[in-house]
């Protein structure tokens, strides 16, 4: 079984990807500083998988810790999730985002080069497209000036990896440009677990429905969309996890010094209000929401053209928005 180091592996997307890796014959090695996750996620992963995953508590910017892990395990590849990801917070604390998101990638790449670990799957984001002129976006859509420091860190990280591959470092990289991950494991044992106030829509919806939050604010209803609220491409986290496994397998077939990028979305856009309505309809629960002011850094609408990942990686989403809302609510109720 190939051992795959997952940075941020106790987090939302990382934990679901760990499940998919095990079920696909890989052995995940998780490193996480638990700054935006909880250690009990590992207990839940054990319930799902029937075995305890190897876990190191620490920062993936800690080169000594990475070297310790590599001395104890033969690492075949890395999936790099660990990053700060709140768009709004990044506009208030840009230096925190540049230091963490870019610094950790540099450490990971230096570590991989020194240890001759070839394969890296990187968590990028559709934020690199900014507000695109043409929809849906393809991988050839020009990257725009970032709307937030968070988005800019993803652009810079992509550029760093491209330059490293050009330098003939022996690295093979796939950047997955995520759209909007939602949903939870169908067991309800793991899901999105934001620390403090959620920065993403769906945890706010579920917490409001559960009475944890008094109400949800929809940031603007005067955009140029079907109902005035922003449009995003909401992808179930299990489909997203599957894309990482397929990307790893594809990297293993490539020659050294390889770089490619794939959109990971459904190919459909839904407004914020459509998401709320779908949640209410699927689960039979009302969500107390109000319309607020526009939020700084938000783009109006974006969704993916997924034809490249469909054809090259033979990846296709199998969960609907209804599935996502049902699984998200089951997770919230289990909490």
C-alpha cells in the first residue's frame, strides 16, 4: 500500500479524502495542527474505516517534523490541503494568509525534492479565475486579478509549482481547482466542522436550522443573477475526495517534471437562495434568513466546465445538490 502524506488531513476535505484513499488501497499519513479541526475526527475515521489512521499533530511548515515522518514511513506522494481559507478574514489579515499558505507550500516542496517524493496533488481554488468574463470557466480561462488575498495565495502557489516543474526538479503536480465543497460523509460521522463562526454558506445554514445561530445573512440580493443572490458551483465533498484519488493515480502514469490543472465542480451553478430552498425542501426544515449588504471580496457568479476532468481522469460527480443538503443536515444532527 502506497503511503500518502495528507497535510490538513483532519480537516473537512482532508478527512473525506483519507476515507477514499483507504478504500482505494492507499495508506494515508495525516499531519494536522488542529487549528481548524478536532482530534476526535480521527475517532470518527476509525469508526468508518475499522482501523486507526497514523496521525502526527503539528504544522506542515515544520521541516523537522516532515523529516521525522519521512524517516518513519516511505512516503510515495503528498496531498497538500493545509491552508487558511476564509476569504473575508484574508482581506483583514492578509499577512497571516501569505505567510501560512505560501510558506507551507515552499516547505513541502523543499521536503519533497530533498526526499525524492515525486507526486503532489495541490488544493487550488476557482478563486484564481476572479470574476470571469465568460461562463462556465475552463482550465484555459485566464486567471484574473484575485478578489482576495486568499485567492492570490492560490495563484502564487500555482506559479511556484509551475516554476519548480520547469526547473526539472523531478516533481509531478496536479492542481485541483475546487469550486464550492459541501455535504458530508453519508454515514454522518464526519463533515464540515468550522471552529467559531462558519465562513462558508452550508454550515451556517445547518447551524441556523439547528438553532445554534439565530439567523443566516444572505450577502446581497441585487446581483445580476436569477434571484439576485450569488451563484456558485456546489460540489459534494465525497466527489471532491474521489477526484484526489484519481489525480494521484494519474500522476503515477506521468513522466517526471509534469504539471497539470483540473477544475473540480459539477458544471452547474446554483444561487445562495436556491441552496437554502433545496435544504428546506429536502429536510423539511425552515431556515431563518435575512438579506444583508454585499460582502467584500465576493464575486457574482462562477461555475465550472468539467469536460477536461471528465475525459482525462474519467471523473464524474455522482452526488446531487439534494444529496449534499441531506448529508449536511444528517451530519449537523449527529453533532
